[in-house]
C-alpha cells in the first residue's frame, strides 16, 4: 500500500505506540467492529457512567489526564491483570472520554499496521440542533478508496439510551463534523458558531480549538480536549489577517481528498501556531497548568 492510500497512518505516533504491550495484543482485533468492542470493554466514559450503574464518586478522575495509549493500558492492567480481550466490569475500567476511546482505537489499528487516525470535531447526535465536542476514529477502506469514520465510544448501552439508530461503525454524512469543516461552515455563515461546543462552552473560539487539535491529530499528535497551544490560545477578536488565512488554509487541507494529507503535515510542521510544542498548557478543572509532553512533536 503506497502513501497515497494512507499508509502513513498505519504507523504510530508518540501517543499511539503500543510496542511495550505487543505481547498482550497479538490476538487483538484489527477491524473497526472488533476494535470498538475491545475498547468499550476497557474504557468507561464519565458522562455515561450512570448508565452502567457506576456513581460519580467511584470514578478515578485522574485517568482523564492520561494522554498515551500505552499508559491507558498500563492503568487498565493495574486494575485488572487479566487478558485485555476480556471486558472489565464498568467499575474496573479506565475512565476516559471520547478522545481516549478514539485514540486507543487508533493505536490498536496502527499496532496491526491498519491505517487509522483520530479526528477531533463535533457530533450532531448528542443534543438536537447542536454540534457537541466529540472525537471519532477513521480507518482506511480500500474498497471505497477513502477513510471511513466510526465511533468507538458508542456501545449498545449508549446507543439505546440516546436513541441512536444509525450505523456507528460507518457514520453517515453529517453525523460527525470535523474541526476543519465546522470552521469553514462558520466562516461562510452556514453554521452558527454558538451551536458548537459543550457544557457552558460555545462559540467560534471553541471551533478554532477543535480545528487546531484536529490538525495536530492528523499529524499523529492526539492531545487532550483541554490541552492548549499556539493559535488556540489567541482570542478570536485579536487574530491577525495572517492568522485567519492560516486557519482557513488548515481547515481546507484537513479534509482534503489526499489520504496522506502531506500538504497539511507540511503546513503543521512549518507553523508554530499549529505545531504542538514540547511544553503546552493544560486546563484542569478550569486552572491552567504547564505540561512537558516529554517529546518533540
């Protein structure tokens, strides 16, 4: 498979390398359906814990600060050392959000050299009339010659609870809106940025953040939803004409037909406003904290 078919995404980045768990992953699935079941048996979303009978007081909230997929499995195994293919009881799962589900799914597929990438953007299936902050996973499908988006978070419990009837392993058009697509639609006036966000955070500044996070994820650096760097730390009303032009170009390239996204990766590497530095700022419970990622992205 050449790079034109997305093979660059078949190898891990710094946060999706599962080499040290290779011995435990020999029989791990390598298809979206199997990977989704695998991840769902290991990870519990805190927003949906009540659906599984787990109280908020029982959640290990520090799990949410873990960035690397290997570290996620470290914590899973520390709680329960049984075979990773064995679904854990909800109370013994790693506590992670949509980004953790999608990044772990991406890591598992890449571990088997299957082209995959985590995408940051918005889901249209959580609140009517709203695009809610969300991550999904994409994997290359040779028969259709394109990446197919699937949602590794939504198991049967969540689908039933939220009344989701469409195929979450092949998301229909419009179900997930990438950060770049949301940015372009907001800029054209097609989409009201006030409908994009989560909880009490809505607006174009939020769309900007998800655009920059999605660009970084497409460069194989999948950071947390509350990690900040570069242009996402700039107030929208202080963006310069050059900033607007850069964001518009990044948004266009992020959803280009080229599955290797070579032009976007080159733009990311050359622009400090997009590129993840070694030292970032992470907002934990609303308070900024300096974080050394331990690698140069």
